[in-house]
């Protein structure tokens, strides 16, 4: 799963809490804003993004039905 994070992000939190042992391959990429995360999701470059500029209720996940996940303003 390709995951976007914002300035440090939660991959570090997961590692410190020893919750980073996923049963699938993960790749974290640091992006500098929610607008870039939305563009990356729309282009298929990432699968999951969550940032302060993207409200939690509108998070995007390419593994979900894309028609329902494109509610980002």
C-alpha cells in the first residue's frame, strides 16, 4: 500500500508504538500539502492519504470504491 504522509506523519508514530509490522508491503511518501495528496490519489500514485487539509470524513483510499471516495473539496 502506498501511503502519503504530511511532514513526518504517522509512520513514525506507528514505528514507536511497534504497530508497523503490517502483513502487506507499505511505502510511505512525504507530501507537503493536502492538495498534492488529492492530485496523487487522482493520478493513482498513492493509495491512502490523510492530512490536516483533508477532513477525516473525506479521506481517500484507492482500495475503496473511487466514486465514493472522491468527495474531497
